């Protein structure tokens, strides 16, 4: 599949939709305008790529709604060279947005077929996360901690403690918390023991599963 002027036009429209829903960070919106989301889907679903909707990608996973990707990314407040841990690589679209913001990205996927497919795709497309890991995102990535930001792209019934402990002071964890429906939640680490918590309305994600690979 190619990336054409028509695709670019559709991305510009998508960025307008995401803006109309309240995302203001220009760097995040530029990523939405620039990243060829249609290449992250099987070619038969190209027509769905620039709708502001989640879409199934196999292995009971979805590519997140572009607005959700943009909103979560905006909450991270990424600056260049920020060290970001992503829990749930999925199709790699969110990873690509983080890389576009010049973050150093460590990403974990627990579905083996998806992990293999996305890793190959990154190589082909020239996307260069620091590490692409097959493993249990619930545990985070202690050997690379602390992180400036952690983003979770699956619904967690509760906040995994290892993720909070792997944040830098001043670091931000963005995680959808809940079982059937999730509340987008931001934790900012204020000190060794203290976290500030903010909530941002309801979203729907596939579940974050513990000890499942």
C-alpha cells in the first residue's frame, strides 16, 4: 500500500475532527496529520483508516480511536528525548505517534502473533523504538526504569503498582481504569510516596490482562 495525497487529505480532516473534540497540542495533531494510519491496518480495511473509530486488528485487539491516541498522548506532555514506556504495542500506531514526538519508546506486547507482526512492520517502515518486548505489561520494565511517562493502551481493573513505582519524580502515568468501561486516569508522581491523580471521563478499551502471554 502507498501513501497518497488523498490519504494525506483524509488525515488533515481527521486532525480537524480530533481538534474539534478538544485536543490542542500541535505536535500531537501534526503526528495525526503525518502518520499513515492506513498502513497499520490490513489493506482490505483501508477505507476505515481515517474514521475516528477504533478498529479490530486480530488477536482480539484493536487499533485505538485516533482521538483516544491523541488525547492520551497529550496527557503525557512529551518533550524530546522523554523516556516513555508503552503497555500494549498493538498495531504500533500509538508507538509511531510517540516516536513522531521524538520520545525514546519502550513498548511491551503480550500477544505473540501481534508482537511478531508489529515488530516486522516497524522494521519495514523504519520506526525505531528503543525496545519492542514480548511480555507482561502489568510488570512494567524495571530494568529500564524510571520513565518520564507510561502509557497504557488497555483497560486495567486497577492501577498496577509496578507502573507507579517505575515513574520518575514528575513523571506521568496515563491509564484507562475500570472493567466494562474505563475512566481515563492520569497519575503524576510528586515524590517517592506521593501521587496526584486526575480523571478525564469514560472510554472503552480491550482489557489489560495480568500474567497472560
